[in-house]
C-alpha cells in the first residue's frame, strides 16, 4: 500500500507537462531519445504525465497523454484502496493466479501498451505534432 500510495504521491507532486510528455524530467531523468531522434513517441512516452493528470482527476488529459498510463494510474489507485481495506479490516485479498493464463495476460498487457502507442502516433499525425514522413 505504501509503495503504490508513494507512487501516486510523487505523481501529485509533479506538474504535468503541457506537451503530454516530459514530466519525468522533473525527477532529474533525461528526456526520451526516440522522439528527439525520430519525432515519434516511444511506447511509454507520456506515462508519467498521464499519472500526474490522473491524480488530479484530469482523466481526459491523462488519456490523451498516454492511455495505458491512465489505466496503470487507475489500477494503482485500486491497489491503494484494496490494500487500505486489508489494513483496516485485517482481511486480505487474493487472486487465484493459477486460473489466469500467463500467456493471455502477457499478450493483453502488450496489446494495451501497443494500442496506446498507436493511439499517440495517430493523434500526433492528425494534429500535426508528429510530422508526416
């Protein structure tokens, strides 16, 4: 619970970058090299910005920054709530992972990340923030 809550706390401390990516640079991290070299975002571009928007309740801006980032931010919030429930009530939550096919779960996560990346590229091409060709 503390790890997930800390992640959301850091996202709240960060100011979302208006460009939709680059918020992570406030943590002292370097800028992403793929957009600098190609003009195209990498599959994780906008994740930190999406978290920063999501913790402020700016879900549309979070989705536009990185759809997969919004999903992860919401999932992190659910983890905090479920863990908090466990701390307060003493009841634990468990998932029968043996019933979840690992291959399908992995493919699902990859599909969400690639779908979010394709969304960012399509939006960038249609809005002119990514150059054609």
